[in-house]
C-alpha cells in the first residue's frame, strides 16, 4: 500500500484521516484480521498481511480504510509454504 | 523470491536442491532469522520476512540458498510501523 | 495464464501434456471450481475464473496443472461487485 | 477497468454518476451484453466480460459509461476455449 | 506481431516456414480477411489489420500461422472512427 | 494516439477543439496523407496510418492537430511488407 | 531520490524548504550517517549512500527530510563487496 | 528530453520561456557544446547530443535550461564507436 | 541498437560477423546514409542517426546488417528542430 | 551491474573468470578509477562509482571486465552535489 496525500490537503483534515486510519488498523489487529504491518523504510507505504475468511472480507477491510482514496494497493494471494515450520 | 528451475535439469539434482533448500530454510526459522515464509498462490515463488542484524547477514543468508542460482529476488527494507500494536 | 512450451519439446511428450491438461481442466469444471475459461484470441493463453474455498485450494489447483512448468500466471483476487444483478 | 475519481469532485455529482453507472450496468446485464462483472478485491476496479455482436457494439457500451471520463480500460478479446465443457 | 526465430533453427526448415507463412498471408489477403499488412521498419515484425466476423475467426487465423510458435502478438480491437470519411 | 482532455476544460472550448480536430482530420484524408484512422474500441484513442513525403511532413501534421496538447502519440515507421499482394 | 516540486509552489516556501534540506543533509554528513551524495547529472535527483545502524534509523532520516513530501525514493540495501580493497 | 508545459500556463509566460530556451540552445550550438539537436517527429521532444568537458558541465547546461522545470530528461553517455570513420 | 551475441557462438563465426558489420557500417558512412554512430559507454550497443530517402531505405539498411539476427533495435523518427542553427 | 552466469558454464572457466574479475577490480581501485564498490544485498550484483577522465575511459574499463559478456550494466552520470560538504 502506497499513500499519496496531495500536499494541498487541509492539515486538519489530513491529521483526522491519519488518526482514524491508525485506530481502524489497530482494531483489525486486535480482531486478528490485520495479521502484520511493516513500514517500508523511507516510503509513505506499508507491507501488510491479512488473515481473512475470503476475498469479500479483504475487500471490505481495504475499501473502508479512511485513507483508501489516497492509496494504491497491490495484492498477492498467499498460502502456507511447505517449508514453513508451522506446516508440520 | 521467484524460482525458475530450467525444465531440462536432472530430476535427481533438482530433488536434492529442493530438499536442501527446505532444510536450510527450516534451520533459519529455528534460529529466528527467517521470520516468515508464505507461498505466493499459483506461483513457484514465496514472500519472506527476515529478522537479521544487518545487510551483511541478509546477503549471507540469500547468497547461500541452495536454489540461489535459480532465484530472482526483490528486497524491501522494512521497519516497525507506528500503527503496529507492538509499537506501543 | 500464458503458455510457453519450448519448440524443442518432444512432440509425443507435448501431446500427452496437452491432453492431460485438458482432462484436468474439464474435471475441475465439472466440480465447479474452474468456473470459467476463455481463450485469449491469438494467444497461447487463457483467462480463467476459479471459485474455490481459499488460497490453499487455488494454489493446489494451479500447482498441479500438467503444464504448470510452462505457465506464467497472474492472479487477481475477485469479489462480488455491488452492481452485479446476482448481488440483490 | 480502473476508476479514478478526483477527490475534489463535488459529492453530489459523484453520487449521481455512481448511481447512473450502476443502473446502466444492470440494464446491460439484463440484455445479456454485460455477461459478467466482478469487483477486483481492494481496488476501485472491476473485471468484466462482454458478449457483444462486434467491436462497434463494445465501443458504444464503454464510451457511454457515465464514469467513462474517469476510467482506464484494458481490453482482451476472448474466444471459446477448446477445454471449455460448453465447447463439446 | 514480432517474429523471433531461434538462430539455431535448420535453414531448410526456416525457409519452408517463411514460404508457407507468405502463402498463407496472401490467401487471406485475397479472401479479404487480412485487410492490411505493413513491415515495421528495421524490425522482424509487422503491423496488420484484420477484417473478420468475430474473435473466433481472428483466433483461428492467428493460431494457424505457420510461424505462430515464434510469434508474440498484441491485439487492439478496432472500430470505425467517427472522423473517418467512410463513416458518412 | 491517446487523448486526455482534463475534465475541468470548459465544455464550449472542448466542443470547438473536437470539431476542429474532426475537420482537420477529414481534410488530410481527402489529400491522401491521413491514409487510415480507426477507433481503438473502448478507448479515447485512435490508430492511424499516414502516407507522407518525409518525417518533416509527419511532424507538421501531428504538431498542428487541434488536440495536440492533450495527445500522447507513439509512432512506428512502416514500410511495404514483402507478403503484401501490392508488392508484386 | 527524485525531487518533484510543483511549479505553483510559493517561491519563498520553496527557497526555505531547499535551504532546510541542505542544512539537514550537511548535519547528517557531519555525523557520518549520510556517507555520500552525488547529483544525477541533468536531473533534479541525487544518488546517496547512508551508513546507518538499522532500517529504523534509515526510515527516520528519510521521513524527516524537509522535501520528503516531494520525493520519490528507491532503496537498495548494500553490503560490503568481496572485491572491495577495504574487505581485506 | 520531453517537454510537458501545463495547458494552464499563461500564454505570455510560455512564449517568453520558449523564446529564451531557443536563444539559450543556439548560444550553446555556437560554442560547440550542444553538438546536435533533432525534433522527435510528432512529439514535443528532442534528441540532443552534447560535447562537454565533463558531467559538471553537462549538468550546468541542463539545469539552466529555461524550460528545465517542465522537462523530463534521459541521458546516455556516449563514446567514440570503433566503426566510426572518424576513429581511424 | 543493442547487440546480444550468444556466448556459445563459434569465435571464428563471431569474428567474421563483427568484421563484416564494421565494413558494412563504414560503406554506409561513406555514402552518407549512416550519418552518425556513437558507442553507448559500457554497453554492447550504439546510438546511430540515419539520413535516408524513406522508410523502405531505412528498413533495407537495418535488415541487411550482418549482426541483424542478434540486434534489438528501437527507432525514433527525427525531423529538423526549429532551434537548430542549420534551420535558419 | 547485474551478473548472470549461465548455470551450465564449466566450473573451472567460471572460477577463473571470477578470480580475474576480482583482480581487475582491485587494480582499478588502487589506481583510483574504481572509486566505490558495494554488493547489492541478496543479488549477484554490485553498485559501483567510477572516477574517470571521460566516457572513453569509462567504456574501456567496463568493456574489458572479464565478466562483461555476462553483465547487464546501467549507467547514471554523476556530478558534485551542492549539498556535499566537499563542495565548500
């Protein structure tokens, strides 16, 4: 997920969006659906892993992100890897 | 990491490489340096997250992968995200 | 899915692969998991839609395609569209 | 089809466009020309399959989409696949 | 259409393929389905316009090109342009 | 040629530009320099073939298009193809 | 790092940003973390090498650049090369 | 060098920029540093060859172009070719 | 023009091709059709400018290059630039 | 510089090439022309900075690399940056 907030956006609107985004993200971490989030160093971007029931759930989560209008998102469907210790 | 093993490779050589790759990967999971590995669904590829001391360590791990000559690797440096619950 | 069979492949091996691919595809159509398949006109390629339980099932289907070593695959996760008549 | 509506668009204008787009899409589903529509998960985008008489008909449908000025469209001509059960 | 014939191909086989391709192309010009063909200057490539009944016909023509295994093809569906004098 | 007219352009200015573009295009069809024009289905774009004396003439035609400031243009120099029936 | 400052930015704001960027860069050169900086000839861009403790430090430095909102950054993690004389 | 002047730029400002660009270019042709300039047919772009002492000189010339804020530039370092008659 | 000669090519065949390429290139420089040739520094590639009657001539020159089967070529049609001193 | 040595290359030939490459690189470090070399972590690739008199010298160095036939090279001309402490 790359974030591109236009420089001209009102600072108050921007601060509110970022705060709501953070709260939204933390709620989904607590429910277990947003399994991992890392900052891509030097970028206004993150790498996230979601653990959801199906594509409908994934879409609902992303579509409702407060920053969704400013995001470009790339999705790679993941499955368990046979070398993963947890696969035994 | 995308794997491209040429179809003409000797099946015994191939099986040996794949078995050694798996063992190598599991050893590094046990030591904690290979933090996550997922299969990219429908691809001979994986998404991995490493937790290493520095770039020297990361390079040593990847360079010594038994399948390294058949891999193309893209690396994104990651840092802790401020929205990560673990950041509190 | 784009298919690239090397021109040097033995014609008998090739014919066998293509026949097994076709049977495999038809079995999955009958089970309902391979929901749609179209030929991309003028290409040795197809556009397919799968209706599967999860990413594990999708990966298992693709990984076991007889032509998998000769395929390059791009996956777009799909969900129901709110304009779809079936969504009412 | 990817949709990019500029954030500065008047909300009323936007809501009207989206509503007309939905009705237009549903009318063409009823006539059978808009054969399939799926939401690309996590994207303001869809994957659609059209069943039309010729390229003139396809162009007329797309050009008249209420959201056409905000769309980027990629088209892949499709034909029946020889492995399709319906081809027998 | 870009042509990539491997340098190692037997010269007799190559000459036969090229001759059959030329005859095939001319037959379809005579029937009116291969409406235009131009050489892309300095490339082993051509730009062609087909006038066919539907995507099935287009696919059949391209798939049966003698050089098809050595071609990469990009297709742009065309329609009549409103500025075309012939549109009046 | 892809056309990108900014949505904010005054409708009267836009209508005038489009009308002048059409007239300009038709004049050059009558003179034989604009040999072919097709609409790319589903795109605000066209595929055109020019029959001009040299690159200077081609540049002059394109540079003076009323819509030139809104166009992105890709040019492929074409020559007669040896398989063209007209080459005999 | 590529810099894209919108032409409409107030000249005083711009001059202040550029001056603060320069001072920030020089402070980090003095501390040794910004090891090298070169101008990419003919571009508003630079190639820089950082010598930092970890990805967290790298992210903090880049995120706090006064020009960060106008930058696009690509990062390549570097390690010592075995041919480097300093490696002996 | 591709030029992208925003359509909204004041026509007087634009005319002045273009005139100064032309004079600047001609001065450097007279000094021998701007060795060649060609128009890319059908594009607001040119292909230029510079004959300069070093990268510092090249950067100074490009950075001071009146149209620099509206240019995107790609640079290929050139050397004498062994097949060049002038190399004898 | 980028040259990619497969490493396995017989050294004698290769030396002969390269020598014939050089002689061919020099003949066309003497006739004035191959106006300029530069080596792209650090690449097995060149940047060339041709001064030919039409696209047919350009195609004939490139198609008959001894190294043509090993070349990838990109062509940009050039015209006189209005800032060129020679345009006065 | 990315290195792609075909897996089928004779191990003795390969070892000899790699050893000669290392010695060549170190000689140029001693002469000051090969100013910096870093390993791109996890890649058979390096990032190098050269300090040479002109493009001729740069080309001669790269063209004579023992591994040149297996390299793909991208070059960015660099100049002194105005923020560089060494620029004062």
